C-alpha cells in the first residue's frame, strides 16, 4: 500500500440509505443502513454529481444497490464521536441510529444535528477492487448549520485495508 495515499485528506461524512418495506417482498420493516465514509468527491457541476466509495461487503453498499439512492450528511468538528459511532454495524431503535436521532423524509433517512445533507440518485456504479464507487446526482440539499466541516486532518482515519472486508 502506498504510504502517500495515507496522507490524502478527506472530509468525514455519515452516509445513509433506505429501502422501504413496501418495496420489499421479504421484509416487514424498512431496511436502513448507515456508515462513516470519507472517500467522497464532486465530479460534475452540471448536473451536480457526487462520487463515493463504499466497501463491497457492507450493509450500506447493499442498501444503496437496492434503493438506488443515498444521503450524505456533513459533519462538523463537534461531531467527532459520530465517526466512531457509525464506523461499525448500525443499531436502529427508538427513532435513533447508533444513538443519533433521525427522521424519514422523501423516502430517505435524515440524521438530525448535522451541518446538512445531500440526497443523491445513483446514476452509475462501478466495482473497483474491494469497493463500489457510486455516482449520484444531487436531487435535494439542505443546510442546517454554517460551521467548518470535519476532515481527516483533525481526526486521522482508522479505516485500513484489513477493515475493508467488514
């Protein structure tokens, strides 16, 4: 593994995806997935397209594949604990994901108390190594707070190659 790629800087985001139970023949409950991501980038102005890399074996990857939508929540420096909370398998109970309140809005899961979020419709996906790269067209955007975003310069990533198999 390149030692220089460990020096790249990224933001930290929580990504959510929802596939409603009405759309699933084998489930009575909505299928919700959430996780910490940092390989996110804007790749086009018009239309506005965002790319994000998601581990192939994750629940998040499967849910995005089925729902064809995802939501990226921007974090501030006040949200450092979210990075770890969403770095493992999610627990959903009492209107919270990993203890963080959420609401369902426009068939998406929206975390409360973030800087804001972008909801994207998948327009393309590519399997690349141990990740799937999704390209999503931004269909909604909401800004909640105007603060500086959290990045890997303030909180070095603990995501390593051996964790990609999770």
